[in-house]
C-alpha cells in the first residue's frame, strides 16, 4: 500500500519536475523586458543560480516573481541585531532599515549597509538563505528517511527487509563493508557512524540539488561554505583522534636531522600536507557539483539563446539540448554518488593515516 | 570570485545542520541498522552451522544404524547357529536318555517276567504239591487198610520223590 502511494507520488512529482524545471531556472532573465529584445544573459543566469540567494526564487510568471521569502538575520554594529523577511526589500524598493543587497563591488549579491563615510560594509550575516534552508530541509528529510529505516530494524531485527528499507540496506552496507571497514582498518568502529553520516549527507544533498523544484535545486554541495564545513569536520576528526605515532610523524619525522633541525623543512611540509588534504576534499566536491549545475543550466540556456535564431535552428537546438540535458542528468546522478563516495573514502584514508600504530615488528625483533 | 569565498552565515547554518544530522544519525539511525544487519548475519551463520551439524549428526546416525543392523545380523546368525547346535544336542541327549530309559525298562520287564515266571512255577509247584497231597490222601484213604499195600505205596512214593529230587 505504502509502496504504491510512494510510486504514484514519485511519478507525479517527476512529471512536475520535468515540466517545470526547464522553465523555472531560466525565465527570470526575461523579467521586466521584452524577451525578443533582450537576449538571455546565460553567464549572469548561471552565476546567479550557483550563488546563494536571500529568497527562494521559484518562477517568474508574467513579470511577477514567485518566490519564497526567507528570514534575514543580521547583526550590525550600527543598529544591533535585526530579523526581517527578505520580502521587505522588494516592498521598500530594495532598501530596508539601511540594509540593501549590493549590486556591484566586493559584496555583490550580499546584504550590506553603508557606514558614515559612504562605504559599503558587511554586517554579521546569519540569514537563513536559500542554501541554508535547503540544507535544513535536506537534513530533515535525511533524518526522517534514516529513522524510518532504523525503525524497521528495531521492530524486526532479523527479518530480511523489502522495498525501500531493503534497497537502503544494500546501499548502507555497500558503504559500510566496502569503504569503511577495509579502508579505516581496525579502528573502524569508532568512526563508522560518522563516515556513514558523511556519505549519506553528501549524497542526499547532491541528489536533492539535482531535483529542479522547490525542496531541491539549490546548489548546496556546490557551495564552498558547505564543503568547507564538511572538510573542516573531517580535518577535526582526523587530527583530534590521531595517535602519538601520527603526531610524531608530523613534528619529528624519521628523516635525517638536517631536514628538520635548524630549519624545520619537513615539519612545514607535513603541516602543509595536513591542510591540503581537507582543502582538496573541499575543492573537489565544490567544483564537481557546481560544474554539474553549470552544465545543466548552460544547456538549458542554449534553448533560450537560440530561440530568436529561426525555427529550424531553434527546434533542432532544443531537441539537442534536451537529449544532452537528460544525458548530463544521468552523469550528474553518477557524480552525486561518486563525489559522496570519494569524500568518504578520502576521509577514511586520512583517518587510517592518523591511526598509525607504533611498528610492532621491530620491537619484537629486538626482544628476541 | 564570490563563488570561492565561503559565506560565514552559511558556514554557521551548515555547522548546525550537519551537527544535528551527525548527532541524530549516529545515535538513533545507524546503530540499530548496523546492529540489525550484524545480528542477521550472525543468525544466518549460526543457522548454517546448526544445519551442518545436523547433517553431520544425521550421517552419523545413518552409520550407527548400519553398524547396529550389521551387528544384529551377526547376532542373529550366531543365535541361529547356537539354536541349531543346541537342538542337535537336545535331540542327541533325548535319544540317549530314551535309549537308557528303554534299556532300563526292558531290563525291568525282563526281571518282572523272570519273577512272574518263577512265581508261576512256584504256584504250579504248590498246586502240584497240593494235587499230590490230595491224590495221596485219596489214595491213602482207600489203601491204608492193608499193611502190605501201605508199605508198598510208601516206598514207591519215596522212591518216586527221591527220583524227582535228584
């Protein structure tokens, strides 16, 4: 019964997604102007999507923006803590209580205010932006999904699972048995739940980012702040639970003394390595997901760019684009998995590297 | 370039969201799932082990059964052989005994016959004696009047008797 409803819901949702996705992201550019007169600025459109936003723009219909206003939370040195809806900007010609969204310069697209000398300054901005809301929704859905699965195991622990739970079990175990256990090594029990959470958090948000309509579609895991936090969390886990042997390897590695004594060359190299590992994680996830979104949007834009170039070209380009978008979507689903997998496996490798044990064989040789 | 500068607000929200997800999933979601799967694996392994054990036991039982059957057959053959032997012994014994018994009986019969014969002879003799006496009496009663005749008879009798006795 549940499965049937779920299937029905999914198919309706997919249909809606298909029919609205293509227009939803693109049409806003035509806002307030004659579409034939103003050709689509694809670059601006794509960049706007890739960046965070203070409101959740869903569609523009007959020059009217349909969007979900989001709360803006600020702390300004001039006026203290502030909380108001992003809709206030539109209602007050873009400026509310001295705050406005910068159009140019260093803080383009961010909420700013002006100081006494007229410079734009940035207040402390904890606004619940589009990406933040998407993160919260994604986290909530992930928690619901996982708790739903966990409940099936609490109710009937030994019985084999079917349907969604069974599929998720295979998925969870593939990560658990093929990544976490072999890569982390003997200490895997301490880290397994963190690594599972990491994988499913990234994977779920990647997939949610591919869903074109409301709860999804935000460029969450393609946002550097998100990947920064993930990488930072990996960095902390790896370096706060390292063994003595691991720290010895960093601060007093087994190399000739001249490499580390007067000038601590090796130590600097090791410390740089410490930073570059999570940095690479951060950039890899960010770049891959962002690029995916950019490609899809670029291909969608192609339809609208060629719209003014005659029926033959326009229709053939539309067909071409749609085929390519579908192809890219499949690739992106693969990428969503691969990037979550890679992030998890690298975190596991770093953890394994930080759990080095003192070499036992040498000691046993000495003692004999 | 703003794409590459992390926004502090989003880092803040991300930390909260990710923190909560880690907290809830590592406490309430993944442990029961992993535990359930491991329990099931353990259960399956134990069941397989039990099945293997049972199969082995069954094999042993079969072997045992065959051994018992074989032993029973042997026992049966032995018992049969013994039975045949004891039957023959019994028959032989019985025949021996019967023979002895028969001999004894025959002996007894013979003795009895002997005895009966003796008795009969004795009876006959007694009868003869009695008859003799009767005859003698009758003779005596008739001839005792004459002396001479008496003596003659007596002598004759004595002679006869002597002759008989000798």
